[in-house]
C-alpha cells in the first residue's frame, strides 16, 4: 500500500484520467483551479489535451466540440462560472453530448466569498438549463469519493450521453487527505455506444432496444448533423409537435427512469431510532461524527448520506426512511434539497437544519437538531 496526500480536486483529476478523459478545458476560478492545474500536470504526458480558455463560455464550447469529435471530456468551475455555462449545458442536453462538469461550490450569490464553501448551487445544477430536462448530479463526501464518483460520472455521461455534474465544494476540493489510490474502488470504464454497422445512421435515433443513439464522431467519413434546435432522429430541424414531443420525452426518460441503477448512497440504520438525518457532501462528515457521539451515549439516530442528488433517487429515499418517523435534512444552504424530501415523504415529519454564512455545520449543531 502506497499512501498519497491528495486534495479532493486532485483526486477528481486522477479519477478523470483513470476513466479515460483525454480533453480538459477550463478557466481559473477559486476553488476549482487546482483541478485545471492537476490536469495540466498529468494529462498531456498521456497524450491528452488541456486548454486554459479565455473564459468559462469558451471552456464549455471547447469541451463540447471535443466530445462531438469522440473524446471523453471534463471541465471544472465554481458558481459564477456555472452561471456562464448555462447555454452550453442546454446544448449538451439537447444534442446528447457526453460531458463531465466538476462544480466546486463556494459561498454565493454572485462573486460571494471565493474562499468559503457552501452548497448553494444544488438546485442550479439541476434546473440551470433552458427546457428543464434532467442531468445527473453526484455529490462526493471526501477524497475517495472524488476519485470514484468522477469515474462513475464519466461512465454515466458516456452511457446516457448527457452532462454529469460533480457537486463538490471548497471544503471537499481543497482538503488534503491520505489515500491509497491503488486500493480505491474503480468501476469498469465504459464508453459511448457506437453506431450500428448494419443499420442506417441517424444521429438522434436510438439503437435497437436502447434509449440512447449510437455515436459517430463529427468530421468523419459519415456526415453527422448537430443542431441546438428541436430536431428529429435525422438531426434536421422540425416543428412537428409529435416528433418534438417524442424526442424530448426520450431524452427525459433515458436519465430519469434509470436512476435506481446509479443511486449511490451510504446508510446507517439504527433499529430503534425514530429520527433519521439525511445529508450530502462535506456535511456528511459532521453527521458521521454526531452519529458516533450519540450512539456512544445510547441516543442514536439513523443516517442517510446521498451521493446521487439528481435525478432524485426517490425509491432509495423511501426505502431507507421507511422506519423513521422524523427526517432531519442538513445542508449548507437555506433549504434546497429539503424541498425534494418534503415532496417525497409527505407522511413523515421533515425538519431542516441549514446555514449559508461561510461556516461548516458542526456535529454539535446536528446533535441539537436531532434532540432539540
């Protein structure tokens, strides 16, 4: 075993490389810049390409172009940059372009506080595109998650041909931890499905028995049409309402109906506990500490740490909370994901603990929320 001292951002970069990423474009922004710096160090020696773009809009454009050419791609940013990504995210969703976005959140709104963490972009990642179609958002807790979930993010982007976010934040991204890279979970690397050889190629027609089209790189021998406008299977612009509806429903279903296959979470169930704490991200570390302390004094609560945030893993949440009478949602914002829990668990008492002032939520605050 060989231990490395890595920060979360470095682990994201290494996870991307192990997933087959060959192109990265980004613009420096605190606290995500060390992903760019690490990719500059480790990707070119393997034959990959790293570009420092002139701004965030250009970075996303470069990534989209490289993905359309067949490369696995990633970019990284924080809240202000995510705002500028919005139009290109919509394009990637509508044109089914695989893309991984590491979003290392900081305290907002606007420029906010560049050196303070928060989880204020949780809703933005899901809804920050025109049309409101779904994306996938994974939330790491620590350096190990940053590595493994990045690999999962690339697999999901390739399998479902859609943008996938890593919802990190400053505290996760810039905290160094000892980690055995060789001992980490490494999911089998996946790549997008190629176009069928024995069937006519249409850029947006699903493969047989699939909900995702086969892929051919743009600029190759076979013409590949791409458009940001409403289109049919052939890639031509259309105003036919039936054709539009069918395409949009397919793009929605291909992600939402399969969420049970990538509902990553950690659960600690206490048989006699009436309260469950539900959280995600760096706050899960404080929740773990509170869980251990209260269990030692005979007042345990159950704990559910979500690592898939969007699409909402509703079946998993209902299953893991079925014995709880009360669910306390803890997140570093003024109440974003708690809305989904209230929607799903209408039969339970749902309470909320949150703050957005640049401070981490402490184990003592969680203990007080459980037994107020």
